[in-house]
C-alpha cells in the first residue's frame, strides 16, 4: 500500500531504515574567506545547530572526521599545488605571488588566501574520504558532509571558492571497491573540477 502521496515502490523504500553517517567538525565554521565573500563556512555550524535543535541527530550516526593528509589529497591534486596550500598564509602570501597566479588563488580570484586555509581543506576532504570509506565497508547507506561538495577545484588550480576537490577524492575512494560511481551534482553551476 503506497498511501496517498507515494507510489507503492517508493513507500516500501521509505520504510527501510537507512544507516546515515554524518560527518562534522565544530571548527569548520570558524574559517572566514573575508569581508564580502559569498562563501560562509559558518553556515555549516548553523546547519549543525539545526540538526541538534530539531533532534535530527538521533536519526544519524555522528562522526568527527579525520583531517585529510597531504598524501590523501595528492591522490587527485598535484604535489606542488598541495605543498603550496600547506605553506601559504595571509602573512606570507607576498612571497608566493607567482604561485598564487599559477594556482588561481589570491586577491584577483574568488579563492582568497585566508587564515587556516590548509586546515579548512583538510577538514572537508577528510570528511568526504571518511564517508566514502564507510560506504565502501558497508557501515553506512548514506554519508553526509555538509562542508564538502567543493567541485570546482582542479588538479592544480583553485576555482569557484574551491581549493581541494573532496568530491573527486571520495569518488577515487569509492572506485577502490566499485567498478563505477554515479555522480549527481545538483549545484546551479557545472562541477567542472569533477569532469
């Protein structure tokens, strides 16, 4: 019996209890792209507080993700790019003018240098990798990383507010166990870093 709103098959699927792994680190909301920048990591903290306020966390398995290592991020990104991200700060960026231009980062880009940039990348990449590992081992049916989805970052270039492409890193992890991965992107912009 499907009920008035769901066809029979969908109603049966809705009754199945899915194991949902949710990845969150409290410090993800502390990063700041700068005044006037539309990317606001604090939104992840607000979304997390909504999960808590509404009690939705009771339906989830909540995990604190690891910080992705340079080696993990180099599964997709070039070594020189990840090394650059690990070294640049607002205080020393004047020393990296040529590299900033090469890697699409800086004041004339939509990807500014900000305090804690590398750790911010490690947080969202680690969460997506952890989610993919959990899916690969059959320990979850769904994995959620609100801080992820940074699909514009390319192998050696930041783009569209994205520095490290956690989507590609998760797909590469999933491909270790599955012959194919279907990637559906619902963002208004084309996920050009994933193609």
